[in-house]
C-alpha cells in the first residue's frame, strides 16, 4: 500500500512538473529540437533542473542497499553501447521529434491532448507490445554475427 501510494505521489509530482514547465506542449519540445529555426531553450533548463537532484540521489543510492520503503535497490546497469541501444535511442528520438511527445508528457497531457495525444498514446502502446519480438529478433541477428 505504501509503495503504491508513493508511486502515485511521485508520478503526480512528475506530471505536475511537466505541466508547469510546459513540456506537455508539443510545439515547445519541437522548438528545442529546431536549433536552426525558432529555438526554445526551455527544455535545457528543465533537464538541468532534473539532472542536478538526480545526481545527488545517485550518490546517496550508491551508499544504500535498500530504498526508503525497504525494497532492494537495483544493481548498477551495464553501460555497454551496442547496436540495440543506438537503434532504440534513434527510434525514441525520431518519435519524440516528430510528435513532440515522449511517454511522460504523453500521459500527463491525456486530459487535454486531443486526438493527436490519443494517437500518440496508441502508437506508443503498440510499440511497447511489439518491442519484445523486435528485441528477440535483434538478439538473434546479433548472435549470428
């Protein structure tokens, strides 16, 4: 119960931050990517505001074995850059640039996103369903050499 309540409160805080910062506005996000046009630096400040406290949280987490609610903290992830990471990052970035949304802002804007927001959400869910099969295929292709 405490874990679910904590997750709900953290998600609500994250969504409120996205709304307050304007990151649910697709034109603002696409403006960040339009470096040679009508560039909007707002996203840089939002990212900076997220990176600084997260860096402090990582330092604290390295010294702990469990989270505040008692669940074990995950081990550090492998930092290998491989074809799957590059392909996934490229697809994520392309979708973000075309739609002006990524999963967090898409969910935060559900209440007013209109048809475009709903289409993005449907496409995102379809991608999530297709991802395991695509990953298995990539794993099979890379294993063959």
